[in-house]
């Protein structure tokens, strides 16, 4: 069963005489458990595509289905709910809140949804932090952690709501080679352990080669889509 379906998706920026179509007729399907890289030169449309799939922007044309929900029909509030439940996000920068502990950062998505803390929430966050190798740093502030550890907390936070699909935009872009390899291995472990699908934007051919599938975008079109 696919976690993601795009059919004939186009995206145009601007209007009238200034309109420019930057994504053309994108067809893409991601099955549950797939671990895919999205590659392509700068300006090819990777961020635009990720913004559409991440429900931060809407396609100008075509169909986008996330975890069985046809998003075209959904009002803004429903999109926000779907984003919270069906998608996890990992960015190049970790976007953690330094005033909160690692545990509190990981709890945040649950806290936002439920409105108040409880013991089960703390337990979920602690389990996720243990899974990413930070079981002994629950109370650490993000600014006291290394870059690799910060990114591990960000990965744990992306998993808090148990999303079927995680979107990762250059998740190791700020890290040295060794740390980057270890963080990437962690994504792979999560994928294998709980069947979470990943779509990972990367400029690093070494990391793309470690994915199951490589999707290549050039000038707003998918020009290649094959096993790594
Ligand atoms: P890279 O491909 O190296 O990741 P990008 O070319 O995507 O870098 O640029 C970085 C950021 O700038 C992205 O978030 C992208 O959405 C934004 N961006 C790129 N081109 C434009 C543009 N013409 N107008 C507004 N934002 C843009
Ligand atoms: P990538 O992430 O692969 O670098 P982007 O999705 O950022 O590519 O950009 C794809 C194309 O869309 C580029 O030509 C970029 O300049 C243009 N673009 C991106 N964001 C905007 C925007 N907000 N307004 C107008 N053009 C944009």
C-alpha cells in the first residue's frame, strides 16, 4: 500500500504573464517501507517537490495522496492535522529549541496535539531517544550536544507521532563525513526496525547509493527512477 502517490503534479510560481511552471507532470509512488533518495542539481525542483509532499504548499495541478488521504479535497485545517500525523520532517538544521531538554523537544509534537504533559508522553520520548542512542542524555539542552547528537534528537522528534513517511532535506548536510555516515545509518535502522518510509533529499552520491531507490529530478521532471 503506497504511503505517497503523485499523479500529474505540476507547480507554477507566479501568475499571468509572470507564471513559471517549475514542476511538470510528476508521477511518483512510494510504498510503505521504501527508503528513497531524491537527487538533482540546484534549481531542479527538489525543495518545491518536498514542500508539496510536506503539505506546506499545494500543487497547481494533479493529485497528491498521503497515507490514503487525497489532499486536494482537504481544507487547510485537515492538511495541518494530516501533516502532524502522517509526516515526519528532518532538515539540514535541527530546529531544536535550546530552552528545552532533549526529552522535551522530542515530546513537543505530542504536547502540541494533546495540550498537556503526561507520563506516557515522557515514556514515548525517552524510548525514542534511547532508540537514537541518546538514552543517557534525556535532560541535555540541545546546545550542549554535538552536531550529530542534535540531529539524532531531531530524528527522534520526527518519529514522535509514528508517521508512516519521513521527509528529510539534506539531513546530514551540516555534518562531517563520519558523523554523517552514522546519522544516515540511524535513518536506515529506523526504516528497517519499524518500516517507516523515507524520502531523503541529498547532494551526496555516497549516501544516495545507500538508499533502495534513487529518484532524479532535472528541470522539474523526473528523469530517472531506479534501484540504487
Ligand atoms: P540547494 O539546491 O543547494 O539545496 P536551493 O537552490 O534549493 O539550494 O536554494 C536554497 C533555498 O532557496 C531553498 O529553500 C529554495 O526553496 C529557495 N529558493 C531557491 N530558488 C528560489 C527562488 N527563485 N525564489 C525563492 N526561493 C528560492
Ligand atoms: P532545488 O531544491 O532542486 O534547488 P527549488 O525547488 O528550490 O529547486 O527550485 C526550483 C525552481 O523553482 C528554481 O528555478 C527556483 O528558482 C524556482 N523557485 C523556487 N521557489 C520559488 C518561489 N517561491 N518563487 C519563484 N520561483 C521559485
